[in-house]
C-alpha cells in the first residue's frame, strides 16, 4: 500500500505541489459510486478514532483535537491514493494540458 504521493511511480517527475494538483484532478475524475465508496471507507476508518474523542472533556480536548487534526491526513491520504490510481494517467495528461 502506498502511503505518500512521493511513493507513486507515475508522479515521480513532479514536485509536491504538482502531485497534489494531479491527485485533486484524479479525485474529480472518480465516478459517483467511487466517491461514495471513498467517503464510506474514510468514515469506517475514522469513526472509532473520533468516538474515542468523546471521552475527553473541557480543555483536555484541545490537545487531542490538535493531534487528531494532524493525524487525519495520515489516515485518509493512503485511501485516496488507492482510489485514484486508475485515473492518474488521465489526470497527469489533464494537468499537463492545463500548464501549457
């Protein structure tokens, strides 16, 4: 499983900002069914984590929410990458056309 955009071989020639733009283009290329499946996968993965946040109260919740906000992309980006892999070629072509 690929955890970072830098590990995707198709994107090796691009810088980080361009890789992120290609990922956004590829996410927009997903069909409605794929978008729903992606959202459900994220929800299933993150629900136990956010349910655990219910045990914190008051100001003790602030550092936990800060950590949760920092960790959120670590959980969601690998799932997004797996969903967009089949659309990367088209997204790269669209990105290159947009640059020219």
